[in-house]
C-alpha cells in the first residue's frame, strides 16, 4: 500500500517537474511541506546549486499563528532574499502537493514580496 502511494506521488512530481523543466533560464522555487513545518528553497538548475532557503523553523516566536500564516511569512522572507540577490523572476515547483492551503499561501507571500512567478 505504501509503495503505491510513493509511486503515485513520484509520478505526479515528475509530471509537474516536466512542465517546469522547459524554462531553464529561470530559478526554481521548490517546496516541502510536512505536518508541522514548511520549507522552501531557490535552486539554480543550470549550476545545480541552492541559492537561498527559508523555513518556518526560523520564524518561531511567542505569539500563536496558524500554519498558513507561517507559510505566507516564509514566502515573504524568501522573496526578500531573492530581491537582495536582484532576481525578480522564478518558477514555482509545488512538487506533488496540490496548489491550495499552505503551498498557495507561500506562493502568495512570494508575489507579495515582489517576485514574478
């Protein structure tokens, strides 16, 4: 049962990645979402290096916020890092996740920071 789930996820991830791979001139923003946290990293596929990353692990504070609000703040922080690097365009790699909830909030945070996706 678990193997079928892994195969299904990998198939969906490859389908999304194949559409993104056509545009190799732009940076790729990859997202990983766990039950508690969300992570995002900016990858330059031509050089094969990670340029910047951000997660809600760093953004912990004393006040209580929802996971969706944390995801949006991760997007804003990553957007600021990209602007500091003078990179204003990127493609969004959601992996096998649906574009809803925390993944969507992270993307909206990037757009709010000024990154064109």
